[in-house]
C-alpha cells in the first residue's frame, strides 16, 4: 500500500478538469468541481484497479476527505 501522499497524488490525476495540485488529503472530494456520481464510479474503479480493494456505496457515504478514503482502503487491503 502506498502512503497517503502518493494515494492522493494518484487519485487526483483521475479527476478531469481539476488541477491535481489543488487536491490534498483533506480535500472533501464531493466538493471537487463538477462532482457527480461518475466521479464516485471513477474512485471505486481506481481503488479496485490499483489496490485490489472493492469499495461500495456505503464506504463512500462514510467518507468525506481523501484521508478518510485512504483509511478505508488501507484497512481493507489488510483483510
């Protein structure tokens, strides 16, 4: 598993029309410009492809920041 900073940088690159340098671990990803359910699917696919962790809607519902998301992915990757 990568560290929080690397996770944030990799995921920031997945958001179209967003300057990755504006994304931090404490960014509320739901407030990203043009946020939609498509971004939620992108996050789920990114985590699955890069970390072999399956997230669901409940996982996303219980997170706000990329830091929160990282915590869940880290926990699930140890299972």
